[in-house]
């Protein structure tokens, strides 16, 4: 017997994800259409809320779009799509000004570095001060502002604590018409039919043992899009943030790159500053260079961490510029105005994702992807600091324009989906397999697919991940769905795609460093993977 979905909902546009990209496009589309926003946890529980540094854009009259483009391409190590870079650099200011109009409380410039009223900081890889921020809690300020707007909008329905299972395809399997969804509190599966679906689910850094990301970063959008037949790109480029707090009581707290931007120095335990040995920009080098340098110094000296020193700056300066970092470190006994901060690299950002065009369209009609879950070509082999939030803003705008244009063609309402089939499933008697496989997957990725790789490590990782996938798939088809199971299923698939992508790149470039192929090829090409099998529901 087929057990049908508990019920069905319909909407004009389904947006999966409640970060800066998802909420931005929701506000734009809701001016004319019914919009449903799905969040698998609380609306605030995404990577946007944890972003400290800021949003990059040409705001200073002494800066230029050409300089922003050049800095982005330099960081991207020859793999950036010049058209994507040009769109983001040229559209950044307008989208930032939209946030200002919405009421985001960006920090004012007390010293008036320029004629621009807001304080701009300079981060690694940038040649100018162009990062606007709200102290060191930019993401939280942006997120809370956007949430306050969507909560009061009559055309927006919010569904927190609902996790998407898979995308719904039409009978021909060539068009996306919504998604199957699990209501976590009720334990019920239902379907949401939509004329257009937008993936804004963030990245997949929880694939690694150590990460600065929240628990929601499990690659759900990438996995669902792949199962639906979409291509993915550049998943070998996983950015490790160089400076994550290393402390037994707090191992996932990010120490913003802005600390180095305002004069912070990386040091060994004996006080030696080491970054000038690796790059002429020293502590302001791009993240891939800094993360590898820290990793090498830790291995060379047999140490557990290095130290970030901002104690040479006035105490009031440190407290005013980095209030969140100051308070968080103080809670574990570190006064950053007097003591150096112990730091280690941690998985931070997924530079690849679902392949889209410059309007956010995926290779599957009816489906869009924006933000960290998408591969637009902006980041290339390494993301320039603070280009992530602005990418979400700009491509939310581009996708909005594309969807509005598509609505003008009066698309047909989506057909009723196939009923969800839960035949033969039972409640799990024990959940040890989920927790064990989750832990093993992340350790395999950390040990074999980390900052520095080898072909042998990648081969081992792929073999073990494949075995884990078989176990997870069997468990998935036999047991009642849960959020942990769905996330594990997605994360294992994305981990496999990361390894496949890494194996295809026979060079070292940007965030991908393979000891067996240490040189950079003369011609840079993106890594594109396309599913071989015909997509199907469940």
C-alpha cells in the first residue's frame, strides 16, 4: 500500500532556506506573488546569522569596480567567471544600499576614512577598504532585519522547523514543481507545489570534523539538485577559514578576518610572526594561503594551534571593533586586549555548488539556486573575503528579475505530484548508526580531503564514503524519516561529490592542494559533474 503525503500546499514560489539570499529574494518576489519560505531550523539558524566580517562592495570614492574585480580574480586563482565577477562588483553597491534602506545598522565611521559615512574595513586579499559591517556581527544584524520584514509581509508564509526531503519533478522528469517536506515537530511528510523553486540552503562545511558553520550546513540543496539531475561544479574547493577559536569549551567560533584586517598578527607559541615567510601580504594574504601556512606551521612544530595577536592595539579600539569576539573569548577566559587568541583552520565555505547561469537558473527548468549552495563562477578556486553575503544579495536580485520575466509568460500551474511512498518503513529502534556514520564521515573528510590532499587519501576517502552511503541508503528506505537521517544522507552524497571533483583536478590551485600534483596547470578549467542516471522521486 502506498502511504500518501499527509497533505499538500501550493504557492507561487517556494524558497528553501532563510539566509540572506533566501530572505532577500522572498521580499522582492512577495511584491507580486505568494511566497513560501522553508527553514529546517529556526529562521535565524543559518550561516548568514554567524557571519561576522561584512559585505564587500565599492563604496569608497577612492576605490573602483575594476579593483574589486581584480582582487576577486586574484583570489580565485584563475578560475573565476569574469562575467559573474563583473555582475557582483557592479551591482554590490545598489544591493547594499537596499539593506541600508531596510534599516540594517551598519557601523558609522568615527574617523571619516573617506567621504562615505559608514566604516569600511579591509580584509585579506582586498586592495582597498571596501567591507561595510555592523561591528563584528554583520550577519546577525542583516538576518534580524530581513526576518523582521518577512514576518510582517502578507504575501510570505514562513515554515521554520521544516526540512526538505527531495525536489518534486513532473511526470517527464524534466521540470521542478516543488518539494517534499518533513514537518519536524509533527513527523509528517507533505508536498509543496510551486511554479518556481529556489534553493538557498547554504553550503556543506559540516562534512568536516572542524567547522565554523552551524549544524544546518549539510549540503541539502546540492544533494537534492544532484538527485534531481542537476550539474554541480567546483566542489573540490572547500575554503578553510584560517582562524577559528581553539579552546576545549568553544571549538566552532569564528575569529573574523577583520581582526587581521585591523592589524592582527599570527604568531607561533614563542611569539614569532610567520606569515611574511609565505606571502608578501603577510597576515593580509587570501584565506587559502593563510590556512595552508598555519597548517604547515602546526605540522612542522607539532603544535595544536597558533595565536592571533591584537594586543598591540588600544583596548578600547579592540572592544569597540570586535565586541562579539571580545565577549565570546572572555567567556572562556581569554581577554583579547591582553592575551593572544589560540586559533586553528576550520571548514568555512563551499565555493562550488549547483551549476547556475547568471540569472540563478539551474540546468533543471523551474529550479533556481542562489547563495552558497550555487556555483555561479564568482569565487573560482578561492572566495575573496566578504564576497559571500554580497553574492547572495546580487544573485537574489538577478534571480528575482528572471522569475518575474518567467511569470510574464504565464506558466501552467504544477500538476499534482506523485504521492510520497513510505511503504514498509518502521520507526528506528536505535539511532547509533546515524550518529556513528555521521562521526565517521566527518573524520574521513577531515583526514583525507582537508587542507592538504594526496591521491591516495582521496581514493581511501571515496571507498569509505561509498560504503557509508550503502549503509545510509539501506537505513533510509527502511525507517521513518528524521532530520538527522535526511542531513546525513545529503552530507554523504555531497562528500562523495567533493572527492570525485578533487580526484578530477590533476593540479594544485587555490583551495585544492594535492601533494602529488603540486604545480598549477597553465589552463584553468572548472570541474563540472553531471548525474549519469535519470532523476526520479525518492
